[in-house]
C-alpha cells in the first residue's frame, strides 16, 4: 500500500465516473406473501418470475427497471406488516442510491423520511428516497406530488409511481438532469394548477406540454437553506454528484487508509494529493465540475485548530503551518471546495428589432 496504489484507485474512479453514474441502485420494500419474506436482488427484469410476486408488485419491479438502474435490492415483508422497520434494519447496511416503497400510506411516509434524514445527516450514508406527497424539506427526500397517473388501463397514485421515478433517477447519467425527462408510457395526469409554485415548494411533479408527459424539474424537497446548504442543494443532479464524490472518497479512505496508515502530516498530504488528482480528472471531463473552479481539497485548518484547543493545546501563538502539522491522534480533518455543473433549464433570450 502507498501513494501509487491509492492514486491509481482514485484515477480509475475518476475516469469511469460518467459510465458509473448510469449504474445507480434502487432499493424497494414490498409487502408480499407470494413467497417467504426476505431479500432478493435482481439485475434485470428477465430475472424476475411473475409467479414470485403479486401482479401489482411485479408491475412495480418492471416499472423500476424501465428506468435502467444497475440492480434492484428488494426487501420483501409480510403483507400484514404494520411498519417497515425490519426492512430498514437490513437496508441501513446495504449500498443503494434511491429507496421507494410503492403503495406506502401517509402515516408511514414521515417515518421513512425521518430514517433517510438520520442516515444522511448522522450516519453519513448517501441514501435518498422518492416519497409521495412528502414535504421533507431535505435534499435526501424527493417529493413526488402528481396523482392520477394513467398508463394504459391503470391509474397510479403518486405512492404507486414512486418506483418508476426511483428507477429513472438511479439510471440517469451525470450528463443530464431529470428535468423534462419524458415518461412516454404515461397518457394523462392530474395536472398542477401552478407548476412553478409547486417546483418552488420542493415538489417533483409531472407536466403535460401538449405532446408529452414529463418531469417538470429535477428538484428535491429542500426548501430551507441554512449554511452550508445553498440553492444548488435543491437540485437532484447536484446532490447525486456530491454523493458520488463522497462515496468514492470515503470508500477509498476506508479500504486503503483506516488502520493501515500512521496519522501524520505527510500521509495526510499524500491522501490529499490523490484526492486532488481525482478532482482534476473529473474537472477535465467538464460534465462533472465547473472547469473555471479550483476544485481542491486540503487540511481543514480551523477544524484542526478547534480539535487541538479541545485537547488542551494553546494555539494562540502557533503559526498556521504548526497547526497543520500538529498531532491529531486518530482524527484527520480535511475539507474541499468544489463547484458542480448543472444542466441547462431556464432560458432568458431577448430578441431586439
């Protein structure tokens, strides 16, 4: 183990970023007594036997795969289950991008939203959930708020159609947003009376442009902006990129550094240099980072200073470099300043005569 190996891992991650972005994972929780409760993983609809699921649940699985995620993790629970706790206890240790629970009722939606927020904010997971009519006010909650979604002879509620949306979001590349994604199978919807207001309210809605039914705007449910969360945090694409970086960096740190490398300044710099090379490669792709931004990681001076003070070290007369090289026990305090690119959406086009 050493810099060359870690550096190579980061370079591999960076050069495959765009292709990997189309391979998101969806987790579904389905109530179904057709077979015994438990977990099943599918990589394609061809692996799913119609006899293994109720007709409705098979339809939800098919709808999810129509969005082309790389795989679906399904937690099957008994139809009589009064909550989703058993499934959540298993899913918290899995790797997935989007959770959907088609058919979930309002009484359970708030509990799932709280679970997602806890996993993201406290446990540093990158889970997100598509939930029906859920004003979660959080970047991890996508609030699907369109009802009466007609597909063929069936009309779906927002709750039932969360699986389809989760599949779409998991399968989209970083080169495009969910905005104006056409759902060609949908014939009609209950249309919003004020789409702009709904979008501003953190609702992911479908609209009818006269020819197609499509996603109006790729927004999550976040409304309240408190530092460090700015306006960009409302965009699903931005959060997906942010989560992608977090997973790449965290996974490499866990695999190559935790317990294996002595926590001294030189080793922190080696890790930071590899992260910065990873950022630079992503920046050169342009679809990922803003090429005009520095996009750079470094040791977090202020966090390191706070830690030293908490350990009884007087930093008053210490130079910045002294703080940066100081012993921080088992902790490494790093940060990064990056700027992600977003998709085109709003056009301001003046024509003069």
